C-alpha cells in the first residue's frame, strides 16, 4: 500500500501522542497514531490508523443510512474499497466489516453486513472532535486522533 519511496514524517501533538504520515500508492495519506495508556495491568502501547484520500465532512455522509449500499459510501469516499479489500484479504469476516473515514470535522465509522452477496450499511457512528475508542487486549483506549492542519488532505 505504501509507495516504495514513501515519505514519512513523525509529529508529536501537544497531547504527547505521536503520529506519522505516509503517502499511499493509491493516492491519499495514511496516518498512524502511536498511543500510550496506563491501565490496571501497567503501561500499554498501541497504534491505530486512519486513511484519507479527499477532504470530506460529516454532512457528506448525510444520505448514508441503514440499508444503504457499499457502493453509495464508496461514491462519497473511495477509501471504502481499501477496507473491503483488507477485510477480504485477511478474512476478518465474510459477514461483517467496517470502514472508517477521516473527515474535516471528525471520524465516521460505517459498518456493513453481507446481505445475499451485497454489502449493505447496518450502522454509522460519528466521532465528533476526533475521539476514538480503540480496543486493545481487552482494554478500551480512548484517544484523540486529531492531526495538525498542515497534514490534512487539501
């Protein structure tokens, strides 16, 4: 997915979390977040990622509701196909998968199910303010996945 001569920069946000930015061969940017949490079991280091290919906002997804087709979401944001390909390649699930869309005003997660061979939307979740819940080793790790403006897709 990354280009052979991928440009990568690592930035530290004021919160103390780090993230890196990578150019994708398909176009767009991959953001990898590196987060450190204190848990009852001690320190936990996790990473999470977001992809962005075009500048979108929450309102762009206003027509996406339960029962919408995957192709409708893909028409809004082409990164949907990356999540579908990844789910199929890793056999994450043949019945359900999700796509996350990094927006100018938050993050939206769209969940799909296989309905007689067609992928349809079952749910959407909007994370205003870029707060994300990451499950890792049985712990919920909330973090703010906000990047610096200079790193956003224009």
